[in-house]
């Protein structure tokens, strides 16, 4: 998070320093959750789960569903979601992981069993 963003939303700039209290206030004001996900991150996960049964879903289709450009999803949101283990890229498209279901408090009804 940029210093100027924190200072702009912080009620008390404390002489130009940012302590944990100010950082928490800023993150809460920006709707960033305990996992570091913002509104769009959560919208992407929710959309993949609710509209596409957890995936796979193609990038262009996902971008259209969340009203964001494919480039922005691929360059801004997706790297963090992959790094943190919420989604994965497969040859068939993006899929959410069990961690995404748990984070959103949703039940994964798309669990595929083995052959036996």
C-alpha cells in the first residue's frame, strides 16, 4: 500500500509515520481482509464459485463476468491469488482451490471422487 493512500485515509498522520494502528485503519477503510484480499479479489473468487461451479473458466469469460479487463485480472489480481493459493491456472482455465471455499465460507459441492 502506498504511503500517500494511508495518509489520505488516516485520521491521524502521526508526524508522517505509519504504525500498526494506522495500517489496520487504512486496510479496513480499503476493505482489505485478513488474507490481504480486497473487494475485487473476493469478487473474482465468488464469481468462479457461484457462476462457474469453481471452474475451470477462461480468462475472457471471467473478465466479462466481473466487469474487469482480462489484462488487469491477469496482471494485477491473478498473481496474488495464485501465490496465496486461492486459485490455480489449468490448461482448461482458472479454478478456485479449497482455500478459496474456506475463505468465503462456502461448501465445495464440486468434489470429484476417485474411481473406486
